C-alpha cells in the first residue's frame, strides 16, 4: 500500500473516530459498549473494531483507556519525571530526538511588519491521520499547519490574511507530500524546518512544547515552570491559542490539571484523538494499564 493511499484512508477513519469520541463524551455516564458505539457511527461492531486496528493498531476499548481522566492524571504526574529522567541520563533535554527531526527559527519583527512583501508562499490541502489539513511553507520552512473541518475557502483565506502582501501559490500535490513527511511513521533526521511568527514569550512556550515527548501530557502550570515563568499559566494558555503549527508544535499535549483535555483550536474530539493516537503509537498500548483506584 502506498503512503498516500494509507494516509488518505487514515484521514477517512479519523472522521469515524471523531464521531465515536463525541458519542462517548455525551454518554460517558452509561459507559457505552462496542455495539452501541458501532451503531452510533453507522458501522457494524466488526467493522468498527477493524477500523481502529487499521487506524492506530489497537481496539476501541483499548483506545478509550487513553481518554479517561485517570490515565490523564497519571500522565500529568509523570510529566515532571520525564524531564528529570532525561537530564539524569545525560541527554541534556527531552528534546534531543526532536531536535534531530525538527528545527525552527523565529521571524524578525521587520519581516512580520512587511506582511509578506517579497515572500513566496506555497500552500495546499491534504490528508493526515487526524483529518484534512492545510499546510503552508516558504523557502525557509513550514509556516502554517491547520486541520480543516469546514469549507476549505476559509482555511485558504487565513493564509492571505496572515500574509496579505505575499505571493501565494496553491500546490496540493506538494502539500500532500509534505504532510506525509510530517506524519511519517519513521521520521528522519533534519527533515523539517519551522518558521515561527509570534512574541518572544509565545516562542518560548512553543519551543518548550517541542521538547516534550510523543505520548507525554502536561498541565499549563508545568509548562509555565518549564519556561521559567511559574506564575504565567494563563499567559501560556494564550500562547497555545495563538499556535498556527498544529501537531508540529504539539499543544494537544497540554491538558487541564483535572484530567480534562481542555480547549483546542481544532476541536476537543481531535485533541482527544491525537492524544490516544500518539499514546498508542509510542508503545503505551503495549503496557498493561489499569485505571487508578479511587
């Protein structure tokens, strides 16, 4: 199976998964089983089970374990240990692996002030395991990645609004190839370069997020501590809301201290799907996990 076909299939599967997550959130008190969940998304239990296995490699029941508050709280408790363990191991920071795959640079105030004058921006839409996405890039790297649920014209217009004086050109084929690299199963060194547009504080928050590990979850307060501003949890939330590089700057990993996923620019169902998809793929699914006892 080609990578493109596989990615397109994963994108279609995500739509079903999102509907299942919405149903589960609305009926959490009754703990719906596989039969009810399959009926809610218009599939047979057999096909729903198979879809999950193809989408992320685990069953719906296993996947739902990653969406519970108990699991989220366990991850919050571990988030500090992740950083401390990597430093004790001599890695310097938890971002060492990420640094080999993704690099970034901030735009200068002058570049931002020029509103894209003289800049050529390529953009396009393509499938990802978490639904359709729009990605935009310059000669220096990726400058936007956004999941798209509504009319694509709205997503495309956002590029023009960000860079009104730039020359933009749509290329869906190039976008699809770039998104395949972003969501590659086996990332390679030096593959992606990001161009960040934000305040100094926002960029500090984003860079700290890029040092987190796949499958890790942390609270707003913990993220504030990691950037050396322990009293800035609210401001951290504002920086997450301003993030225009979905997944690459993994703001989906920041959750409320209560274990609730919290807001997400591209929808709470997608945030929960992203957390479960990521946790399963980094091997958490292989580890026996039971909800914490009250």
